């Protein structure tokens, strides 16, 4: 396996630190628009299998050329979702397999943006399904923690724990705090704005996919491992688009445990128009307001040593158990920031995102996972993934509710 | 009187529309960094007494040169408070009298920013008091609506209604709403951030001036004319610095009826660091985050035709009445947006700010008001001001509480 990791930001750098401990690949090139950032990630690995390269992820031709030049077999896309399509297309053109942790972006319905879906998350990628299958190439989409591990949990529950699945609700929450800042999100504010302010998508078997107003269906979910109750609201997320394609289910939602403070901050960002990515003219220059919001906040990837607490990703499944009786189970994965910092020098949220595609790559290298076309994680057997994740030192849990 | 209005924004343009109906001045030059904006204000006046000029208000030398070239006798500063000192100094150097509606900016105390004052509002201007007095020139500072009319009310109450003044509390509130926008402040967000996020200053006779944390001493004040109850909090404002210099009083506060929604928005802007005026690097350019917030919101001066409701400025005075009995009186000025739009094509808040310096200029032209040095409005006889304001079509009121 000759791997190209596109993006040496928080998640890309953490993927390097995780992969360096494993033997499944022969060569790994880390590419970033900022070559120095790629070189820093490679130098932290201190392993001759790694090399750095400069790459503009918005240029599919450049992605293709780099893959061909380096004889890349697998591309792991670790840049923000604006660049999904050029990396996806560049990998295909070069004949490589492809993995990402977020899917192509949505566009709202032109007339009824809070009722009907327009272009859905991943639609652009699924439109290329036939090409990928015919070429015998795999695009394994949404294989971070959410989407990713959350989808694996859904498949595992459907295969093993339930006779009939009714609701699948992804629930994400944490008790992470960052010391020394009045406000410091632990994940990319750019992406958080994108997923929280877009109309959240919901799936229902009899209705198909539809969207609601942002922050709909608030719910207090009690997370395990002492994290406790957190206010969760619907947000737009890939699992809602992925799970019903492979699992027979009545309803799928994704609720993010933003907490009331963060919800109010996001509402205000929207109220002020600061969520916009359309450039505005300010004092003779043009800037994207959302980029300014991101620039004013500390880079979450650098906050690990000021952060403490745990983050929990998981899948809440209800339905009928194998015994035919009602069952409600939360399958989850908790990561403690103190552990990820000590073991990997990565903060918990980026580490938890990065470990999953590395596990998936190892399964692909071994042939335990294989496939062709545009697939979600729930299209592949879940148990080997969960077992290898545990071997990586990050076990998962089950709680009956 | 040969007048220079510096700034053809909302307030400057409204001052032109008000002044054009009066005969007290011979010539009025409207100057702006953006010549086209100055020309638009002048062309709306359609009166040969008016002319437009280009001027950089941050350049005291340029202000002086323009005043000398045009033989200006009075400068009305209508740009934002960042430019108070260059316009003030430029007017002095040219031998002109000077009026403004906001005073030189404060700087926080370096060690105890929420307890002690550092550089106070107006300190830089009062430091020049001797020079102005010796030169026989008048700097009439803070002669908008607040500061301005609010100070005149305080002086009127002290002279006429009260034997002993205890507390003077400026209270500002409105029921203005802007249709078609989720959020659209009716006054400059740049200035609102400045006055609301700086530590609010309070005066007490036994303690002098001190500051608190932002949004302190919340109070629901019921405004007259049907506006009703509005949540008010302490903000930094000139009246607190001006009134105790001329009126014997125990305590002075300024509370702004922001309402809960606006308070939360301002807290969030601060939390995100978007109140900062220090430039940040974004995508290869440097911008001030506060300027980006302002650029994302509609220009309040252009919102008059989508706005409805009334705005109220006033001064709440407690103490002992002329009969020696406890008295609590609110002196106020209510302006209805429908009236200002119909009569002047200006929205209510900028009109209410702009009318007061025009009234003051007319009193100065007539010799009814005169003086030398750096003075606040409460240094001059209040009754002629209140009577002329009524003649301008904007009467004031008194409510016993």
C-alpha cells in the first residue's frame, strides 16, 4: 500500500502519528498546501516510509498528477469538506482507492430550504458510483468517527443485536473544556458552522429524506463514562444519508451535543451574517466572514495541552432485540484527552477522528475489507473494524438504555 | 457662521437636512473621506450655501488646512469617535470653534480594568482645556442626543426642578424594529460595541469615577409614550464624565436599553474576539474583526424605510424637589421613525442625534450660547436649548415617577 494523506492539519497530523506505529503500508506521502506543515507532520513521524509534498487540494489535476508520480494506491482525504470533490476526482483519475471523513457538500432547496432537501451531502459522490464500481475502485466515504465509527456501530447493531431496527440516532457529546480561553471550540469552527447552520437532514422510511430548521428537536442525552447530560440538537450529518442505503431502518437522525452556550453562539454568528462564506469588502480588501471567525479563535488542533475531559461518539439504536422484545442500546466510543495527549500528542477530538481511517486502511491492506464503488462504512463487515480499533488502544462500549 | 461638517454618514447627512431649513449660517461645507458621499448629502440639500469636499478625518493637518482655506468658523465633527482628536486638534489649529457628539476614547486601566478608570472618555480633550480657554475658542463636546440633550436635561432639572440632586441616570430605550432582517441594529455597531464592551464608568461623589464589568446593574426601565419596559445595563458614556464637572450630584450612571437579545449578541461578539480592532490575518489579507462585523450588517443609516417605532432618550433624576420633598423625574425626548422619515428622510436614531448640534449651532450663531474652553452641554443655559429644540418640531417631555 502506497498512501497519500491530503492535508496535514489536526486530523492529517494525528493520522500520521497513529499510522507510524503500524506496519500495513509501505510508503506514505503527506501533502498540504503549506509544505512546511506537511514536513512538520513527517518529521514528527521520524520514519523513512513518510515523505512530504506540496499540493493544492482544490485542483483535481494536481491530485491526479501527484498520485501518478508517486504511484499512490490509496488516498486519504483529510482536508475540509470544500475540497472533497477535487480530491475524490483526482484519486479516481489516477486509478487510486479513496477514503474520506466527510462527504461532498449540500446545497439548500431553492424554494423550501427548511422542508425539502436540495443537493444532499454526498450526492455528488454517489453520482459517480457507477464509474467507481466499473473501474473496480473503492471510494470509502465518511470513515472518520462520525461519520465512520458511528456507521459501523449501526451496522453492528443491525447485524448482531437487533431483529428489527426502528430508530438510529447518532449522539455526540463531550465534557471537554479548554483552560485559559473564554471560548475555544475543540473542533474546526468552519466545519461546525457548516454542519450546524445548514438545515439538518432527517430520514424516515415512509417520507425519505427531509430537512428542518437548524437546532431542531432539542433533546438532553445522558452520555456514558461520567460525561452526563448534554443538550443535543439535529444537525446535518452524513450518517443520515449513509445508513438508510445499507440498513433497513425507520428513522435516522444525528444530534450533536453542542450544549446551550455553543448553540447560542452559533445562532448569533448566523444572526450577524458571520457564517457567510461569500466575501465582503472591508477597508479595501475582500474577506469571507466565516474565515474571519475562524481566524479570531485559537486553532483547535493546538489546544490539546490546555484541554481536559472526554469526548463521546456513538449510535443510539431502538427496535426489537433478537428475542423480539423492545430494546434501546447506545454503542459508543469515549476518548480521554489526557490519554491521547500522553500517547499521541494529539487532542482527543482530532485523534478520535483520525484513528478510524487508519484502522480502515489496515483492514483494506489485509484484504479483510474490500469493495468497489462508492460505499459507506456500514456497507462492510463491522466486527473486524471494532476489534482492530480495540487493538489500537481505543475500546468501544455498549450501554442498554 | 461658516460651518464645516466632517462626515457625511447617517448623522452628518441628517444634520444637513435639518440645517438647510434654518437661516443662521452663511456657508456649510460637508467633508467626507468619500467625496461622492459628501456630494450626495449636499445635492440632497439643494441650497447654494452648501458645498462638498474630500477630507481624511484622521489627519489633523488636513482638517486645519481645509478650515483655513474655507475660512471656517465652526467645525461640527460627525465622524466616529476614533477621529475625535485629529478633528478637535485640526479645528483648534485653524482657530475655529468645535462641536462633537462623542468624546475622545478611553483606555482601560492596565492592572484593574474592571475596577479603576484608566484614560477616561474625554480626558484627552479636557487636557487641552487651558489652550482652548486662553485662545477664546469653544470646544462644545458631546452635543448630540446622548451625550448632549441628556446633559441639558440634567442641568435643567438641577436648576429648575430640584433643590438637591442625588442620582442622575441617563436611560435610553426604544421599540424600534427593522423589518426584513433577522438582526439589524439601528445605530452604528462599531460604536455600540465600543460603548457596551468597554468597562462601564460610574460616578459617585465620595468615590470619584470607577468602572465595572460590562452589562452591570441590569434594570428594567419603563419608557414613556408606550415604549414600555426595556432591560437596561450600564455602559460607558460621556454623560458620566461630563455631568459631575458642572452639576453637584451624588451619583451618575448611563444605562442603555439594549434588551436581552442585543446584550447576548454583544457578549457573543466579545466571546468570539470579533469586537477586536486589532487586525487578524485571513487568507492573505489583514482585517479588523470589528470592521467585518460592521460590514456584514446593513448600514443603519439606510434602514429608515424598513424601520418602525420610537426611540427615547432621557435623564432620570432623583433627589429633593424645590419643596424639599423627595422627587423622581424623567425628562425625555421621544422621536417617531415614521415622522423623521416623512419630514426629513432620516431614520429616527440618526435624526435624534443630528438635531441637537444644529440647535446648538443656531444658539451659538445668535450669541444665546457662548463660551471658551472645553465645555459640556450642561455648562450652558438649558432653557433656550429646550425651547429651540421644540421649535424644530421635536418637543421634549417630563414624567414624574
